[in-house]
């Protein structure tokens, strides 16, 4: 669903022909950077709504950046 949000198609979690078609047109480096930023924004949100999650934050960020 993150990928679908990044490429701006219906976010239904199903990788069908519309999603694949759009994925095949996007610059791979831009896609990877964009998905990484979306992941990091989600982690920030998770810490804001539940401060106890802060103990996981740096691990999450490291994993997200490791994808680049």
C-alpha cells in the first residue's frame, strides 16, 4: 500500500495491472527515495501517538535507510 500511495494509484494492497503499469513508468531511484521517506514519516507518527515506540525508532530508521 505504501508503494501505491507513492505512485498515486488506488491504495488497495493489490498489485494488479494498474499498479504494475505505473510502477514500470517511474524512475527507480525516485521511487525508492519516496518510499523511504513515507516509511520514516510513518515511524514518526507511530512515536507521536505512542511515545513508548521511541525505543524502536532508530532501528526502524536504520532499516528504512538500509533499503536505499
